[in-house]
C-alpha cells in the first residue's frame, strides 16, 4: 500500500534524525565533561578552590569594570582568575545539563512519534485488510454469479436441444400423417380390390375341389 510505504519511509527518516541528534548531544557531553575534568585537575594541581557560583549571579568587580582584566604571573605557575574560572565551570555544567535534558526530551518525543506511527499504521492496515476482504468477497460473489450464468446457459442449450428434437418428431409425425391422409382412400380401394380378388380365388378353388366345370 502506497500510504503505508510513505509513512514507513518518513518514520525511518525521523528515527535516523533522532539517532543522529542523540549521538551529537552525547558526543558533546563527553567533550564538555573532558573539559570540566581538565579544569578540575588543573585547579586541584594548583591548589585553587572551586566554589561554584550560581548561574545568573552578578560578578563582583574589585577594579573598574570598564578596564580589561589584569593577569598576574607567579614564576611558571599561572593560577588564573578564580571568578572567571568558577563562571566557566558553571557554564560547562549548565551546558551538560541542558544537553542531557535535550536527550531525554528527544527520547520522549521519539517514543510518542513511534506510538503515533504504530497507531496510524494499524489503522491503515485495518483499512487495507477490510478492502482486501471486500475485494475477495466481491470476486467470490462474481464467480458464483458467473457459475450460475454458465449453468443457466447449459440448461438453456439442453432445452433448445430438446425443443429441436420435439420439433423434428413433430415434423416426422406430420409427414406420416400427411401421407396416410393423402393415400388412405387409394390404399383402401386397393385393399378392397385385393380382398375381392382373394374371395373370387377362394370361390374358384372351392369349385374345382367340388368337380364343377371351370
């Protein structure tokens, strides 16, 4: 069925897109976690305390906020700016959290889409099955009608044959009757003449036996 094939094709495309999105988010989370671990190791190594600030908290400026931040170096060790570091860590953790939520949302949406697809596919299949059953039923009814028509035609042919035989018999009887009707009088006269001849012959023979002159 064309509609079912199109729905199946669209669903496959959606699933492929969903899987790719989850993979991309998962890869991003892995990269962010690696970055977070690297930062954590760096500041632990330099014995810098990470006291995470709340998201949206206004930074506290110890110098003019319009001036570029100053960088302090102590030998080969660079400790960075704690406030900025804390902000980066918070942003990374927030991004990880957002990506994890996005994955969960995507999975929920995919499950809902799959359920809707199964529902629509079931409805389409039920409709197709009903159409197929109707077609089979109609074909069966048509075959039965055609069979009855064939039987009727065969019966008609047999009746036509019987009628032909009856007409042939009728024609034969009519011919015989016509012959009897046209030859009856002459046959009767001939038969009478034959009977008279036999009577005379019998009388003649009787006279011979009695010794009468012939």
